């Protein structure tokens, strides 16, 4: 009986701990060629369609934009996000990545 309880506790602990390692990340991208009213929405839509992306905010100013992207780093990398905007005609570079604050 003690072995069964120990096994159950171990399995439960490992199951719960599995999610502890994966934390959402927030990447900031400097995006170029954002020069018209439809550009920022295109950048947002491009990033939003990537599996693992949960939130995108794009702020445009003077032909450049900053995209703040919350994503699951087990499904996509910040570099892949930048490559996606570049492939869509809006070259970008990653200017920062941090662990996203968890809502409580």
C-alpha cells in the first residue's frame, strides 16, 4: 500500500512539475517598412497566425513599428517570429525577450 501511495504521489508531482518549466515569453521586435495604415494590421495578423503565439500588440510610428508578442517558447522561437514578419515584407529584429508575467 505504501508503494502504491508513493508511486501515485511521484506521478502527480512529475505531472504538475512538467508545466513549471514552460513559461510564456514576451518578445519585442523592431519592424521596418510599416508605412501605411494597413501595414501594422498585416504584421499583427502574420504574427497571430503562428502556432504558439497567444497575443500580439503592434505600435506604429514614422514608418517603423514595435511588435510585442507573447508566445510559447516550446512551440516557436523569437527568431522565427522575426523571420515571419521578414517573409511578409516587413523586416524585423528581436530587440528583447523576457519571461511573461503570469496573471494571478
